[in-house]
């Protein structure tokens, strides 16, 4: 072998050693980075699990609040429905009593001698107000008054239901 060939062989050998060394260096770097990436991936998974658990706990709490609110509103709805049906039943009973003349509506008359009101008092009226003059209302007028008060009672019950709903829903 000639010195040039020896020198070329030595150069090739040096190049092979250098390239092998570079490959080994890259392999070591790959192992180190792989380990760091695996650690970061584990930490990332732990963080995601903690976030997921917190979100599901918050969702369960919100669902519990919503269910409690729904139950409260259902109870209020039942209460207001009962109030409305009781008021309607009482009004119907009063209308029936007025229609059958079991009950008569009357008004107190003013005891003003200068008054030009010539409405006769109820004959033999018995009541809680002693010595006061009273006049009976015509049953048709009494029915209209009861209908007006019935509408008013229904409106008041509906208003209370709306107010209770707003108080329950509003923060």
C-alpha cells in the first residue's frame, strides 16, 4: 500500500469514527429528550386529569343547584295552583249561594238625613253592625261583583306566583 492509500484509509477511518461518534451523540441526545418528553407528557396528563375532575365536580354542583331550583319551583307551582283552585272553589260556592238566595250581599247606608238616597233597608236585617241601615244588592249585581272579585283574586294569585318565580330564579 502506498502512503497515499494509507493516508486515504486513515482519513476514511477517521471519518467513520467521527460519523459513528456523531451517531452515538445523537442517540444519547435522543434518549435524554425522550425521557424529558415522557416526563412532560406524564405531567400534562396529570394536569388534564385534575382539570377534568374539577370541571366535572363543578358540573355536578351546578346540576344539583338546578335540580334544587326545579324542585323549589315545582313546590311553589303546586302551592299557587292549590291557592288558585281554593279561591275558585270559594268563589263558585259564593256564586251558588247568591243564586239560591242563601246569602245576600248588602251595603251599609250612610246615616245622613240630608242624603237623597231612598234605598230601603233590608227588612229585619240581622248582622254584626247594630243600628246601621243596610240595603241588599240585586242578585244580578252581586253576581257581577263576585265575578270582578274572582278576576281580582286570580290576578293576585298569578302575580304572587310570578313574583315567587322571579325571586327563586334571580340571583
